[in-house]
C-alpha cells in the first residue's frame, strides 16, 4: 500500500486529525479498569488476573512498535494505520468471543496480544509523517497526536461504563460491549486511514535516500548502537515508571492517604481524582511538548525528571497533611508523564534526524513495556508487604515513593549524558538510495 501524496494546496493541518482518530481509539487502553470489576465478578477472577489483558497489551505495544518500526517507515502511514485498525478491532472481537463463551484466555489473547499489536503499530503510525509535515514545530505536532492516546480514556471510560450498565455486567453484557467497541473503533480509525497524506516528494524510508533529507541522519540500525539511544531509553523508562506509579493505583492511593483523617475520600471523589489525572496526562502531552519547541528537549526533560522528583518528595513527606497539595503534585507528575511521551519523538528527531525516526521511536518504546511492568510492581508489591506488616494509610507508599525519587534522579543523570551523535554513526549524504534499500532488506533485530 503506497503512501498517498498530498495534492497541491493540501493543508498540513489535516494530518493531526488523522493521527488523532487513531490515537483517541487506541487510548482506550487506559480505560481498561472499567472492565476489571465486571470481569472479576462474572468469571471469578482475581485482581491480578483481571489486569493481565492490560499488562500484556502494554508489553505487546512496546514489542510490536520495536519490531514493526522499520516496516512502518518502509510502507508509510496509511499502511501502518490500516494494520493498527485490523489488529486493534480484531482484538476486541476476539475478546467478545472469549467473554461470550467465558473463556478468559481468549480475552487475554484478543485484547492483550492481538489488540496490543494494534496498539504498538497505531501508536507510532503517524510520528515520522507529523515530524516531516511540521519540521518547524515537531514537539507540538507529535504532542497533538499523542495527546489523543492520553485523552482516549476520557471518552472510553464513561462510554464503556454506560454500555455495561445498559447491556449488563455479566459475561454476555461484557461480550456485547467488546463487540460494539471493536466495530465502532474500526469505523473511527478508518477516518485516519483515509485522511492521512505524506508531503509531496516524500517516499517510504526504504527507497528514499538520506541525500533527500537535510541535516544529520542516522538509520535505525545505527541508532541503537549509540549511547544516546540508550540514555534516552533510560530517561523514558524512568519517567514512565514514575507516572505509572501513581496512575495505576490512583483511586485506592488517595483513599488510603486520607483514610485516617477527618476528611476521608469517598469512592466517587476517588473516581473524580482519576479523571483529573487523565486530563493532566492529556494536557501535558500537548502543553509540555509544545514548550519543548521553545526551550529545547534536554531542558524540558530536566523539568520532567527534576521537578517530578520534588513532587514525589512533597507527597511522601507532606501529602497526607494536605489534600490540595497531594492532588496538585499528582497532577503535575501525570502531566510530566504525558509530556514525556509526546516529547520523545522530537528529541529523537533532534539527535538522529527524520530518516527513520519512526523506526527508532518504535525501538525506544520497549522502555514503556519495561516501565509498564516495573511501575505497578514496585507500588503494589511494597504496599502489600507494608500492609502485611500491619501498616496502613500513607505509610503503605512511603518506601515506593522514595524509590520513584531515586529512579527519576537516574533518569535526570541519563538526560545530562546525552550529547550529539558521533559522525561515525551518520549516513553519508552521497549514499545512494539503492544502498539504503539493500541494507534494510537484510534481516535485522530490534
């Protein structure tokens, strides 16, 4: 499927809506918690078991983005969005069959494995195209699209809850909700497939030589051999781990923090707190990434990691004494979490050029897979151990917050170590397109 070329006079501002149609759909992943209680009740699952589809989905997101990144660059955004549509929607349909037959392994396989592949390919599908359309404001452009992933849950959460209320929270009601999701998202994502265009003269990366691009250009294969790539891998992993540390356990966390005070947090207020975090996550993706165009990528990550560590310290030491302070610090941390995702493609473009930035971004997202396991594991395991030791309230989280501070400091140091890529990793400007195509036709690993 060849990438569609924009006709003369075609507005570049039509590309962000195309990207948003995909990211708003796959952003449903952040609303998985809506299905957890019904699944646990209908199928007799534990909390750990009901989280498995989401966890596998995030793991597959990172892996599919890493292994499929070169294919996305080679075949273009329309191909990538089509593949994402097929896998993401099929994942829901398979999960619907699993719920209808009460075969939980089908839900895990459908939503987690198949749908997770759609998540990964869909997540990186518009990145390089947006950067090429907006070379003057790459942070803003990718922020607009990736904002959709953070905001998808704001749509999916109430929509899913309403369906479960209408269809019922038993296995057949869950199956019908999954079915509606799969069909609706297929239609919604098709808008992006039909609308996306590449700039005139643009070709897939496998046939476009680096001579057609300006500035430093580094191939995906060479990028993973540089210390800069692995420094950014650590930066992203630490920032995401810190954000997930709050996001994954937000409702019970704020309830625990103020359980022993004169103003305990109700279940409805805790749900409102989760909605606020989703809004901060979404706002940070466009706000902070746009700011990075003004102050630079390294500086904005200094803010994410340095100020983020301060926010965690304030919660750890003073959070249980002031509800506004707790909420404000958590919102700032989640805005940094979202901003980190949206800014990283522009950071990669600054270091490695636009030649195969989508493929490089895909490989870097394995840091997200790692953080998706690491963050919840740290917070939940320590909280469980503290509870077994007879502790309660905010003391359940003190140790894990100190660990998060340490991880953010590690990320801060890794960001400071980032330097321009050495010339030996650059692709020579005179290199012919046939040489590039031959290189990327060889088997390669992520």
